[in-house]
C-alpha cells in the first residue's frame, strides 16, 4: 500500500543528481574578466582575435585563467581586478593602436568561476539582473522629428520618380517638416500630378494652392495624415528597439533589457557591464543604412567613404548625393546562391524602395552602386557592386564573396538600419558592491525563512515535519536548477518570489500532515491513514495550486520588467512545489514506514482520538 516501485525512486534520485549539478554553478560566484567585441559592424571577431588577445597578454606578462571565443566575442578571465584592469589596457593598445578610430570594444566584465566540466554539460549559473549583478541603465530618447524627416525624404524621392515616369513637368520639390511641396506650371499639370501622387502616396493629403513666389504657377502640397505620422513614429520606435537588440546581443552581454517606455523612449539595461564609457560605445554602435550610386571617375562626389577590400586594404569610394533607398525600406536580406552557383546576398525592399530602385537601375546599367553603413556619423561602404540590369524590390548582390562573407553581409544589411537617431537622456550605474549586498540580503531572507519553517514543522509534526522540511529543500533545489537550466534572469523580485514559494510549498505538506492526522483520529491503522491522507489531500493541493498558477500566468502575460521576473519564478515554484510536496515527501514516508508490516504508530505529533479523554491541566491549589 505504502511502497514505491524502484523506478519511482530512480526518478527521484535522477532529479536530485540533476538538481545538484545545475544548482552547483550558482555557488562559485563571478570573476573579473575582459571582453573584446567588434567596435564596428564591418569588423569581425573570430578565433584569430582570441590569439591576438593571448599574444597581447603574454607580451605584457599577464596571465589569464583562460581566453576563449564564444561565437560573438572574446573573453579573458582573471583572478583579481588589478590584473583585469592591466589586461584591459594591454589589449586596448594591441587591438586599437589608433585610439581615435577604435575598431574593437574592450570592456570590463564578469564571468562565472564555474569549472569547465560543468560548462561542458551546460550547467551554467542563472543570469543576475541589474539590481543583483550591477551594471548600467540608460534611458534613451528617440528623435521623432528625424524619423519624420527621413520618411518625408523617401516620399520626396518617390514623388520625383513618379512625376518623371509620367513626364509631368515640375519646377522642383521642397521638403517640409511633415510633407512636401511640388512646384507646377499650370492647373492641367497640377491636377494630373495630384491624381498620380494621391495614388502613389496614399498616406499623404494632397491639395493644390497658388504659388507664393508671384510666378503665377501652382504648387501641390502633400502633408502626412495624422495616422501616417503616428505610424511613422511607432515604426521608428519598434525598429530602433529591434536594431538595439541585434547589436547588443552580438556583443554577448548577458540578458540585456531593451524595452519601450512611453511613446518615444527606450530603456536599455546592461547587467555586468562595469565601464560606463564602454557601455555608451556599445549603445552607440547603432547604424543607418543607405544605398547610393557611386560617382564616376572625374566627377565631383558629394561624399567619400572607405571600403575595406578582401586583402585588408582600404580604398576610397565617391558617392552621389541622391539616396536610392534606406535601411528602413529593407524588408529582408539573406545569404543565397545566384544562377551561376556563386554565393550572393538576396535583398528585398518595400514597394517605395523598389520603385526608386527600378528607376535608378534602368538609367544606370553598368555603373557601380554602394551599400553604405553609417556608424557614429562615419560612413563605410560594406559592398560596391556593378548594376547588371534593371531590377526593383528583389535583387541580388554578387561579387567575389565566400559563403561566410555573404552571411556576414546579410547580417550587416539586416541589422544596420536605425530608423531615427537616439540620445541618452539618463544614465545610472549600479556598482558590483551594491549588487553583492542585495544578493546577500536576498540569500539571508530565503535562508532564515527556510530555517524558521523547518523548525516549526519539525517541532509540530515530529518526523513528518522532518520529511516536510526535506521536501521543501528538494523543492528549492529543483526551482534553482530549473531557473539555471533555462538561463533565467534572477532579480530582487525573483528572490522575493522564491521566499514566497517556500511558504506556499510548505502549505501542501501541512494539508497532507493534517489529513493523515484526521484519518488517525478516525481510527484507521497508520498504514491506511498515510495512504488515505496523501490520496485525499491531493485534490485540495491541486485545486489551490491551479488557482494560484492562474494568477501567476496573468502576471506573466500582462506584467513587464520586475513583475514578469517575479511571475516566472512564482509559476515555476508552484510546479516544483506540487512535485516535491506530493511525490518526494511520500517517497520519504514510504521509504521509512512502508516496509513495516505491523506499524503501530507514526511520528506526526499529538493525535487525539474521539474515544480518548485529553489530559486535564492540574487544578490550581
């Protein structure tokens, strides 16, 4: 009746071992480290960069615990902060000989001290949030006027193309803050132009007005509708957030937080980043993308940008003034194979960009066109290719590329677009010492809460209280292991959820113990009382936990930031507590009492039966 088959004990044993393995990395703490990542979208970090870092450390007489390339960045771990700071200076001098034109970001960071054999089985510590690990917090303002200006520029270019296609005469196009003005010679042309542009650019309201310069002509005024303005601003914010995610994730920052705040602001949190200046460099790596024609030899370029060739040399490329398409018109870019089975990059633009591209390529076959990436106000040509024929929204970039180079170019093309400039309007730095203090306080709160619960349970329920306390410890082990396995981010609200989980988890054991007591009071033999107590308490435990889980899921679905962190730990804690309170505690009880055929009593505290008279206190003298 109260015996578990061997396979259930095997499952519990496996869970305990796995729980210990995945909980263990959280107790090793973190060591100072130096992280090297790309300072430009066109600079690649790979295993050869790790070799250069090792050589720089050896030349400076500094020893690292290890230097490794993790796929996005190179990380070197050290035993103390003094060596870390010296190593940062040595690596910076080696990788960035020209400090004014830094190609690599060399930043201070923290890495886990976990042994490598744990890392090989993916037993890694939980990520710690900004309030526990320290780091930097930025509040960034998106320049919505610039976003509108970029959209108006795009519409002005598209309007010019449309009028030229239909051979409608116009004296010029003037850009306004929220629209464009087209100068026209007479009413016939003005009406034809209004009809054409209303069809091509339906998000603008078009009206014909007399010219203000006294020429007797007309002007066609197009203004963005209120809905179009709101859509442009919303799209700019979403695109900037997506671009920041791509840029920051490539740097290997552990669990960055990038989210919208209000209608035109973005919050960026980088846990573990100790150097505020370098953190600004990380944030400042956002870029804008433009597709422009290359000026012919002998012409006067509007701008000159560098292009790095495959052999590492640099050549200057002159660009024409007109922007054919921008990054915000880019729908997708992916590495592919062209018709001659050569590596290529397949690019797709939206309708507006496609029409502009078709008009430009039709008139410039055989001429070069460049994709230019602008970072920190400086442009660099990431690709210069010759126009082979007329194309529109879908086209391919071909050249002497390797498959890896096309994958890199596709990534740069996708991630390079920033819809509008942003500036940092608030920054906060949380030091590692404050984070360590928060960790200590949170750990102590959980520890003392556990001890208080354990003492009460053991005193009130005797041996069953011991079983309940061990089940509670098993629940805490499972919860931390699951959070580590999922690589969740632990914050102060998460620690609060763990403390709350302890109180909720022990509630299930209280229900079980009291139910066993009731069956003993009813006169059932101990073995039957244990069996029926667990069976009857299960329904109540399930109902109460499901209702609590519903509230946790609501917090997870509708909450944000710290609320979601609390909800994740809360929901996982409910699931692990149901497993530990029922299966694990019953396994302990079955292991202790299940093989005793003539069990006369159980240690579960004082049980009064109906046919027994409780002892009366002695009468006062």
